[in-house]
């Protein structure tokens, strides 16, 4: 498969969750919470492609890493991880056969939910 698990993004998401930088919303909230194309462009201009990549759990190394096409399965709004984004990405990864990514996203969801219990 061309889309692979983006390990730096996974580490970034875990760190944010451990630091409490999470929006504990529901699955259907992601359509409203996901960054718009303009917000993505502003973030890229301000922070650069590496930082942008840290918000996407999937990466396609066949694509130019300085294009949005290289990144998939976003999980946050460039400030916090959204539970709804993780749920949505997990579902899409499973539907498209990206099982390593699906499992990594499931582990993020468990980390979010376990963090709530502590």
C-alpha cells in the first residue's frame, strides 16, 4: 500500500493527548471541527510542511512531501487532537484496508478515553 503510518504524527498526537490537548467530541462533530482548506494553507505558510505533516497519521511517500496529497487521516485542528477526528480517521482507514493506520488510530482513541478515566 502506498499510504503508510506516519510515525512522527503518531508520536505528536500521543504527546498532545498526554498533555491534555484534546477535544473530547463525538464522531459527527468532525465535519465541523476539521480545518478548512484556507486554515490548512495558513498553517502551512506559518509553520511549514513538517509541522503540517504531524497532524496526519497517514503519509504517501510517492507524493511530493510539500503537497497536501502526501498526507491523509488528519486528527486535529492544529491546536488540539479531536476525538471525532480520530474516530473518523479510524473508520476510513479500516474501510480502505489501511490496517496498521487503523490500529494506531484505535490506540489513540483508547489513550484519549483512558485519559478521561484517570
